[in-house]
């Protein structure tokens, strides 16, 4: 079991850390200016970095995607035309976050800002208080690469990458 429910005593049971690695693709840079999520991915890893569960979906943002943004992530208005809204995805997304102890993202303030905005739009609170890990800040602090771009950091750490960057599950 991955958790100790309620007030039950843990008899030899180990409570593990679960890392929910989040990435979103969006219609722009600012949820405060009406930008919305167009793709969301969450990969939950255990403390041995084994995948526990995953969530990945295009999201209908209920607004159009500017063409200059489509050029960055490749997600077009046509691609999201029949995609579910964030509200439609909310139950499955929250299930994916269940039991996660840490939220991880590269530039976590960006992803977390959009997540909080979308949850607020649905009238839903953040699932819980997570420990937060920003891989971009960690890379800067440790001076892992010449810059803190995800692709540069991955290359410096010899992490294989897929050519199609700027898609949620790939990033």
C-alpha cells in the first residue's frame, strides 16, 4: 500500500513519496489575461522513479489558440475542436494527483499558475498542499547547464529527449 489512510497505525508499512510531474501547454503566457490550458500531462513517479500512473490529454480551452502559439507547441484549433474541457477532465485528473506528496515541474510557477487558474474556473480547490520542486530552479542553482531551458538541462544530464518538444507528455 502506498499510504496510511486515516489514523491507522502503520505496522511495518512504508509511506513513500510520490512525485506528480506536471506539464501544461497553453494558449499564451498568462492565466490572468485569459490564457487557458490546451494540453495537460501528469506522470506520477514513486521514490525509485518508477511510473505509478499517468494522465495526458488535450484540453478544449474554450477560446482560440493564437497561430504564433500553435507554432510553438503544434497544437491547433482543429486539434482541440473535439477535446474535453478542463472541467470534463477534472475527476480523472484529481484521481491522478491522489496520494502525490510532491508536485514537480520545470518552471513550476508557470504550470502551477495555470493549474490553479483552471481549478478555480471549475470551482475546485488545489487537491492538497504539495511539496514543490522546480527543476528549472534546481538546474540554475546547481549550474547544470549553460542555461536552464529544459532541453539544455536534459542534454547536460544525458537524458534522452524526443525531438518533439513543447508537448506536455514529452516535456
